[in-house]
C-alpha cells in the first residue's frame, strides 16, 4: 500500500471515534430538547408554549432548537414521536412480539411499562391531555401517526385474552383506555394524594404498592407474601 493511502486510512480511522462522539452528542441534545418540549407543552399547552421558553429550560440559545426543529408544530410532533418511541422501546424489551408470552402476560408487561414511564416522566400524560381538550390537527395527527400503531399492537392481545375468559367482555378499546387512566393516576393525581394522605407518588414503595393493586385487580396476579399497604 502506498504511503499516501496508508496515511489517508489512518486519518479516516482516527476520525471515526470523533464522528461517532459528535453523533452521540447530537442525539443527546435532541433528546434533551424533546423532553424539555414535552414539559413545556404539558405545563402551558401548545398555544402558551414557546421555543424560547424551551431553550431557557435547558440553558440553550434559541437558534439551537430552531436548527433542529424549524417550527413549534414540528417540535410538538417530534416530541410526541419521541415519547411514544420510548414506550415502544420498553415494550420491545419487556414483552417482544416475537416472545412466547401469552396475551394476558404480554398486556401486563406492556401496561406496567407504560405505568413506569409515566411515573418517571409525569409530564407525558399532561402533554397528551392538553391536546384532548380541543379538537385540533395535532390530536388527529397523533391519533393516526402514533396511537393507531400502538392500538394495532394492543387490541388483538386484549381480544385474545377476552376469548380466554381472562378479561371482561367489553369493547377492547374501552379496556385499553381504562388501563391508560390507571397508569396515569400517580402522575396526574400524585400532588393531590400527597396533600390528602401524605403519600408521595415519588416514593418507590408507593409506586410499587399502587402497581400491585392494579396488577391484582385487573390481571388477577397477587404478589404472594406481599402486602399492598405502604409501610
């Protein structure tokens, strides 16, 4: 190999780790922007939120966000896709579609994953609820683009479990939205619960006790030897 070719190859190899590091930083920056956007939209709604306020949450310059997301509408849609991508990733880890889990067991894992995501990131349900107040293009878009594929995954599992007599014989969509509301209880009502009872939705024992209650009530899987009472 010629000396010039060897030198070029060496430079290319040295440049790869730097390029990968730059790509990783860019991914982390976009992830942080999208998380901050969800929090801002959750608190203020689409109309009240601003890209400048999102930048302030992160201590970034406003143009850095518009470099990645040219408008507030594009940013909102990217934030919605980002949130549901995290949920799908959790599902693929805990209950992959290629696994031999029975429908009820898979549903249990999927809704538990959704619950734990909303406990860790309570802004998510508030973000979605802001759009449910009015009929708007964003709600229609997220229903078609994001929610429809998720329902296409869950509904057949619900139907299969119903046919086995393991879930109530109701419209499977009603069952799904009942479960969504149960997974959102701590993220939505946590502040009120703490004022009325002193129980904190940030306390891991409270989180575990609540999910055991849902697990036993809906899926009929009592945690043997464990009490749902928080000590």
